[in-house]
C-alpha cells in the first residue's frame, strides 16, 4: 500500500524516475511460471470461457471495460500450442510476471545501461513435463544444485550444461557488468527499442522482443502505453 511513509510511491514509478540508476540488473522469468501449480491437486482448472472474468479484476476501469479488455487478451491463449489446462496459467504468467518484468527492465534501462533480461526455457521432467519451465526452476541451475533435485530440474549432460552456462553468465555479470561470455555468447543490454532477451535452454540465444505483440496488448489493456 502506498501510504506516503513506509512506501512513498509505487516501486515502478520510483524505478522510472531513476531511484535505482546505480544498480546494474539482470531480470527475467521462466517461460511457464504458473504451471508450478500443477503440483497442487487443489488448484482448479479455469475453463477458457471463464478466463476473462478471472483476468478482469487486474485491469483498470469499470468492470465492463475490464471484461472487454480481458476478452481481447484471451486471443493469445486460444492457440493449439497450449493445452486447455495451461491456458489460464499462461495468462497469469504474463499478467503477473513476464509483463511486469519487461516493464521494469525497460524503465531501468533508461537510467542504467547495464540492464539485461532473460527467459528460462528449460523444461522440468516432473509430472511428465506438465510443469514446463515453471516458477523456481531456474534457481537450482543458477546455484549449481541441479544434481540435488533431478526429479524437478532434470539430470544428465544437458541439464548440467545449462547450469554451467547460466552460472558462467552470472559470474561474468558480477565480474564485468555484462553477462556475455563464451558459454552463452553475446548478450546485448535490454533497452526499449530492441528489447533483446537471452533465452536460456540447451542452446542459449538472444531474441528481439519475445512475445512483443502480447506484451503490447497487455500494456494497452492496463492503460500503460508501450512501456
């Protein structure tokens, strides 16, 4: 709660005006954050026709306007590449993690050139792959502890190679201010024009503005412009 004392302003507003201009930053998400909830048998499956009503409370304006904006957003989650059980998870992943992370990175990059973004795409083998690249999956890779949680993180040479690459990038960033290194290749800084993002997987590569159309649609629905 922005109360003017403990929290004087919204954190993103503070970032936008440069309160963290001296902080070099790596920020990112996993590709399928909310699919971690496949571990909970109590989490309900949200049918496609109910997703707009579930998303609307997070959108500004009167309820009718929010519902209409939410219905427009659902077009991104109707494709055949998404299983029915993952449509709501994908929408909430974007709403609560991917889009806010991209907004923060864009605002920070206006003040700090050493701002870098990633998306972790490696898939967990747990529950026959239903978790995808879920929330927290990147942690054992960054810490070099994949061998302690093989059921969750995966095992074998590929998993260890992804972990080595991720750790090499983190160490390079700590040492030099840039995560680019031999293990992941070139990693351009994130900025609002190109939005270069490192995809971390068996083969690491940078892409320009991943899911840019979807990010812009969420920004429009939230009346946030293109930031």
